[in-house]
C-alpha cells in the first residue's frame, strides 16, 4: 500500500523543493500514516462534501449552508469544525471519549483545516479553487508553501 501512496505523490506535477518535502514526509512513518489516513477519509467522504453530484468541489457543503443561512463560508466551516474541536477539548480534559474514537475527530479536524485553507486561498485568488475548472484540477491554483 505504501508503494501506491508514494506513486500518488510522485505522479504529481511538483517542483524539486516540493518533491523533497514529500520524500521527507514519506520517510517519517508517523507523519506519513497520519497524512495517508487523512487522505483516505477525505477521499471517502467526498460524496458527503459534494452531495454526490459527481463534481469535485469539496467546499460545496459549506457554500450551500452559508447561502441557506446567510452567513460566510468561514462561519459555516466554523460550525462544522467546532463539533470536532469540542470533542477533542473534552478528551483533553477528561481523557475519555463519548462516541467516535478521538483519532477520527483529529483526522476530521485536520481535513477541515485543509478545507478552510482551500477557501482562504480561493478568496485570496478571487477564484473558486475548491472545484474542478475547465483548465485543470482545483489544487493547481492553491500554491502552498511547504518549505
């Protein structure tokens, strides 16, 4: 499985610094396991994020809620992320969980942070980068500083 995950990263169109950062991540077993678990959850929950409509705008759910409630996308994100943060806070105080495992909450919060970052990047670019565009996939517009 790790070989396939490495291939996933190596097939990306990346500069040398990004490739080096990813190679370092792959060598760090703990970091790699967390990132891959987050990716698998993010990928599996894609239909939840997009209403199963076949498009790839992972922010669709936040956009819809924001529009329906007359609030910003960031505020809609906050509501969803807060339930995970609240559960994590309770765990840190009591070292107990009430429903799903704490690891699931942590993975979800990491993914929510990524989704908020995508929104922040698209706001800065004046472009919807969370969706697939005619000129290519969403993330080519979202240049993250990895170094």
